[in-house]
C-alpha cells in the first residue's frame, strides 16, 4: 500500500515454509568401528511460519532525498523430523525435539 503520493509505503507478508534435508548427525554404534565421528546426513525437516511488516517513508526536497524504514517480524519454527526415527537430538550445548522450536 502506498499513500501520500508514494512517500509512505506499508508492506505486510505472511509465510509458511518447510525446509527439508537438513543436516543432522546420525549416531553409529562404536562396535562398528566408529571412533565417535558420527556422519552428518540430510535427514531433518523444519517448518517456519511468520509475518513481516515494513513501513517506509521517502522524501525529496530539491536534490536532497532521504528516507526511513521500520521492519517488524515474528517468526516461529517447529522441528518436523530428525530422520531415521529419532525424536530427540543432543549436541554439546543443545537439545532438539520433534514438535518443539529449534
């Protein structure tokens, strides 16, 4: 939406996106000869939902032009799959659970 001779603009966007084939570690038993270096595989998926608002003002006085803008966003994500039947993924500092935010 543009108002006041296109000096003021407002843009609103809503999105839902799904990312697939995210990189996750696949734990392998040490009895297979693995020295603790679990392979990284493309197996996870994640859903992102959000809204973005952008307010902009553009002005021109003679040869001087200036503008200001404000961007607000709200994004929520949810882990859909960790691959190979896993429901939780632990790393050194994090815990990832299916159905929870990343």
